[in-house]
C-alpha cells in the first residue's frame, strides 16, 4: 500500500458504494473526504427528488468520513487551502470563511433538524463547475476553424497548457499539480468539437482535487478509462474503491518524481479490467451481489 492517507470520494462512490467498502477503507487508516462536487450534484438533484434521501445516505456513511475535514473544497477555497492567496481581500475572506464553515455544513447535512437553506447551499457550491464550463466553452474556439484531420491531441495539449498558464494553481506551482485537469481538458477539446456534456465538465472539476496530496476515488469506469486515455502522469491517482481495497495505491503525491514513477508502472485500464478488480475485491469482502458501482 502507498503512503496516501486521504481519499476524496466522487458522487458515484458517495451515493452507491456499499457501506462495508467505506468502512474497510476507514479501518485501514484512510481519511475519507466527500468532494464538494459530489455534495453540489446531490443537492442539485434534490431540487426534484427532495433532500431527505440524500441526508439519510450521508448519515449512513458519516461515521466513515473524516470528521475534521469531511468535505474537500473546489475552486477558490481549494486554492486557499494550498496557500494561494487571492489578490482581492474580500475574496480571501470569502474563501477562508467557506473553508471554516465546511465542518458545520456537513454537520447540518447529516443532522436530523430541518434544513431550510439547503437550496441556497446548493447554489453556493457550484461556482467552480460554472467557471470550468465557461472556460471549456472558451477553449473550444481554439479549434473552431481548424479542420479536424489537421489537429493532433499533442498539439491541442500544448496549446491548452499555454492557455491555462494563468490558472492560480499553475501560476503558483507550475503544471504538475494540474496535469490530469489540463490533459483531460485538452482531450475534451480534441474529442468533442461540439458543446461538452455537463457530466464532462463536472468530471473535469473533480480533477482539481489532485492539486492536493490525495487519491481521487470514483466508481465511474467511463471516467477512469477517459483519464487513462490522456496519458497524464496523474492517471494512476484516479482509482476505483475496489482498486484501493486491492492495494493499488501509488506512493507519494500526484506530482513530481512520485507521479513519474507511478505513471511508468501504470497500465491503461479498461472496463473489463476494472470489473475484474471489482469482482476480486467483492470476493474478499464476501459480497455476493452488491449493487454495481460504475
């Protein structure tokens, strides 16, 4: 097992992973945190489904979630946690206040009291997704007048790296901490000349978590295969919960020499190979017919 102790859970894992899986991961010493994207997605869905189902599920898994840092932030609050200070003092206060409020926000979500402001909470958590959506739309114009056959993924990746040079994380740390984000963005621009799906934008936002020393845990096998297709050095740091259970955890942070070493040892995954790992992990846990994850 690698040195990682922090796992950030995406929407699929938060909603569908068997509780025994989360329990085993917590028992093995991992700190489990819920991505703010997962909370935002589920709150948005609650507008039509109601919030009670979400709160029951969160209460069921709460004992396995890191009590000190239950929610992993996105956007400005994430950058603030990385020590990147916004130039605007008001924005700095907003980011710091948001981060300070996350444990209380989680406590309210898993509590049993009435939650009157939950729709406002949903609206307040989707800023980074909206920013990413606008950014991707702007990048699609890079190829608007270029014949598709005349463009390679490598060329798009090089241009995308230039374009994101002003991203706060890239300015502060260089490209390495956002390698998966930039690589996936380039792949979206290359593969999807039309408007990308909302799901692609949300998945792209998840990859910002890899700017911290974490493993991103997802049950979406389509997403994992898509990340591997980018050949990003951070691909090995996006894992299914079943892979984590089977000890497939790279050493070191998802950038620098540890990312290079993990990438060199990494084999591209397919849905078939991911399902095989899932079956092996289920057998070890004696889960004959668990709900599918992915």
